[in-house]
C-alpha cells in the first residue's frame, strides 16, 4: 500500500486591506503566519512549532508589560496598531501623500464587489470609503483601541458619526480593475470634520468618483453630539488640509408653500420602484453613518 504523500506549506492571507503590520517587532509579524501540514487525504492540521518562538516571546513581552502597568491585550497584538506615524503600509498597499497628511490606497476590485454587469456596486464603493478612512487614521499613529477613535476621543468617551455624505459617480470600476483611492480631512465649521475621497483608475488616471462627508462627535454613553475637546482638536487639526473633492453649491432656500399657490396637486404617490430605490439608498447610508456607534 503506497504511503500518502505528505506536504507542508505556509499561507499568508491578509484580510481585505486589514492585515496587521509592524516593522518594529518581527515576533508579532510571525503571528500572522500559520504553517499547515497534512496529506493527500485532506486530514490537515495546524503546526505551530515554527511559530513557538514568536508566540512565546510576544506572550512574555505582554506579561511583562502588564506587570509594568501597560494595557496590552490580545486584540491590540492582533491588530498591531502603530503608535507612531507610518508612511508606507505594504499590507494594505497604502501610503501617505499630500505633504504627509493625505492617504492613498491601491485596491483591486474583487468579484464579490461587483454586480451582474461586472461593475462595482454602490455598496462596495461606500465600503471602500469606510475602509480607507479607517486605514488613514491607522497610519497616523493616532488610532486608539476604538474603531477610528483617537486616544483623546477614547479618554473623553467619544465616537465618530457621519452626519452628511455626498457622492458623485461618473463611472463605476469593473471587476479586476486596479484603482487608487485618495482620502484626506479638513475642518468643517466649529465642531465638525470634513473627509473627502477620490477614486481613479491606476491605468488611465481617469477619476471615477468623488465624495465628501461631514463627521461629528457623539458621546458613546449619552448618545448626544459633543463639541470637539481641545486635546482631540490638537490631535486631528495638523492633518487638516484646504482641499475639496466636490465644490458644493449653496442651494437657495426654498420658500414655504401656503394656500395661495396657483397649482396644487396633493395626490402624488411614490411607485414601488422609487420606494425600493429610496429604501436601498437609506439602508446603505444608515449602515455607514451608524457604523461607529
């Protein structure tokens, strides 16, 4: 009886633009690699012998840090959140631009991000906006253990909430296309922050979509909007730049209607197709706006 063929291989698979990276601690990098061994009968098992050194040293470092009063937990080790500003992220294919304050990420449109016509869906584009915004904060070195929240925000129990968003799409990226997504932030009034995006084709440089949004802070416990504390403003204001992806026109104020109108039609009804479009758009916006709550 012939012996089953034995094989060994190593898989490195970062989750979509979200794998942890750390150029300073090679032991933590080993946590991202898992070596598998098995045979042709599909009876595979995890072999962590080659990772023992890295795991053990990381565990010892974690215990030592806890004894010194530092809060290092398993989640922080897995995310490997940088404590200093990063200029290049090879795992997310991102880099800092715009004089050190903007962010650019290169992504490939995946098959599960497109519709039957092989073009990216609106939901996928909004997801990419969300991902690049968070990765921008990740590379800034300001990210605390919150979801997009800075250290000052966590100390004040604050979270980000998107209050307004405008998206203009000229062309939709297609399956397999490589696109570049630029994002940056700026001031918006006294207590808001504006974040803009641009999506362009890497091959042609043609801009596919533009977007702008307004972010405000909310107290996580009271669920009330909050002013930006001085320490938080000191964290984020150095990243502000005066640049807009969409030049917004100020709409004229619509006067209130009264009974003196010449023509009145009060029997207008929305058909089922329009209702479906409105519900889908509302669900997409809601999932984006309340992500950080």
